[in-house]
């Protein structure tokens, strides 16, 4: 009997994707573990492996196809002994409705990834994680009898608040109702009555018109799923998260000397520490010393983490992504260095696994290599803060009450003011500064 090959959910937030490239063709034999296709998700371009053995009888979705829903049948596999040429494509009525993004066995309350924030797999987004192990309200029809699209968390919150999902406009993909929509809905809200539903369509706000392209020679590049996700998450962050920015000037001379000494000792092992490796460690230790900043905000809870997982911003050809160094507060500098190099390489190649870029309790973004001296970074929800690091440069600096020349770096923390008070943010920045200026303390 033939086997339907369906569009997989390759990240927890994935609802649809782009079938970027087929690596097999009709008539090819495949076995479990063979790479059949490359699929572009909202996070990365990932390889899709065969699970069953057989012959590719039909390819139903051409490569380059966008907006292929998770669960849609993309190909037909003929089993051993079956005549592949006799296999017919399923009819529309036989094709199952696209499934929602698959959940994973190990939820994590923080998804920084997002680049987006957004953001999957061994870990899950905050919205999915909060639903782990909890009953989900059944899908609710709206007033015209159609199924209302809503996330599991949104359904549970709506049930708790007494909000009718049919009365809520969804801001998620394809009009899907998400947590933020329920947060803004009034308790007891009900679906519109027939009179309201019959109101003139002109009363509804007009959809935003695409920007007019000026008559100037140009090239138009289609937005990738990753770029769309980055745009959506950054917009949501700036619109929904009240940012507070705190900047300190940090003297780097002691840290640079320690790095040079450590690299001499590690040279035989082929390890070369970067300044950013030490800054990742310093931020992680600072978060443990100031736990009020190692937090995540939810509508009814403040989540405090006992481990510092640092998301490191990496620029890739397709956009920004933030792979996570798990437990950076307890890892050695050499381990952090090796992990950052490996994760950055995978990110640039589009080969990160979902569990490598999801989670994280705080982020660090370093633009010093571009000569940028200071900038304000956008928080990566649902994390509570991100550290923006500028270039170290020679500046006049007061050392032991005397004016001297020192290597100084400006670092700016962006904090979610709903979860982190300004005084606590200031304590974190002071602790980070002290650790960088007296770096042996973070190795203790």
C-alpha cells in the first residue's frame, strides 16, 4: 500500500513552509534516513529525511512552492513490491486537512528565537510550553459556523477569562488567534450579534496597502520565511514590550590580558578564545548573581530561571538567528568558545537543529567587529533582556584618579520593564562591568 509523505513540522512555530528543493525524483528508491528534500521553515533551511523505504511514485508539490501547510501531502511513496506507476495522487477529499505545528516532548518556557527572535524539536515556544500537560479547549466555531483558528494556549486563556473566540480578531499567521489577542480581549466578550455582523463592511479598517515602489531602477527579492519571521517578531517586540535601556562604559584591559594569557596556554589544544566568548561568560555569571534579571514575563506569572542560557546573535545570509549556549554560567571558557564556533557555523549554513536555537534566558549581540561603538538592541521575546556590545577602543579614561588611555567598550542592556525594574537592570550592568574589569572573578 502506498504511503503519503506529508509536510513535516520542523520547528515548534512552523505552520507552513517552503519546499526549497527536492533531492529525489519520481522513480528513485529511498530508505530510512535518506535526505529527500530541503525545507525552509520560519527559522532555517532544514533537511527532510525519509522514514520508510520504497520508491518515489509521485511528487505532488514542486520545489520552490511557498506556503505549504504542515500536514499537506507532498509526495507518494510506493512500498516494496508495489507498482509505482500505478499509484494515483490522492483526491482533494482524500487529502487530510493540514495539521497544526507538531509539539515536542520537552517544553521550555523561553523561546528567544527567535530572532526573532521566534521563537522551537526539543524545546518549545513560551506559548506552547505553557500548555504542556494541560487540557486544551476544543476548537470553537465562529458565528458563521467556520472553525476559529487559535493556538492551544489562546483557547485555554479564553476559557479561563470567559472570552468568546468568535469575537476575537487573530493577529497570528493566517488570522490565527494567539496569546496576545486574548490578553487584549475583555472578559465576557461575546460574538457579534446578527445586527452587528450586518454592519456595513466600510466600518472595518481598510487593510494596509503595500508601499508604492518608486520608479527607480531596482531589483525585488522575495522575502524568505526566515526574514518574514524576523520582521514579525521584531515588530511585536517593539510594540508589546516596554524597553528600558541602560549603558555602561567598561574597561577591557584586564580582560584582554587574561585572554592573551589563556590563549597561550590553550594553543596546544587548538583553542583560541575570542573577546565575545569571555563576554558571554560574564553575562551568564552576572545573571546568576542578579537573578532578578534572569526572568521571563507572562501575563500572570514571572518566571525566574536558575540557569543562564545565553542566546548569541549570529548574522547569516538569510537573516539574524540566535543559537543558544546552554548553562553558560557553569561552562568553561574553552567549552563556550568551541560551542559558539560550532553553532555559528551551523547557523550560517542553515543547519541548526530547533533545539539549538530555542530557549535561552537572555541574549547578547556584538557589533564591535563592525566598528560600532554603541547601539540599542531589540529584546528577543519572551526573554527579559538583551546585551548590546560595541567595539573596544582606546579612550581617555580615569584610572586611579589620574587621566590615562584605556581600552574601553560601551555595553547597553535592553530590559523588559514589565519584568525587570530599572534598579535591578542597573545592578546587572554594574555586575557585568565588574566581572569584565576583574575577569578572574568569573572563573572562580
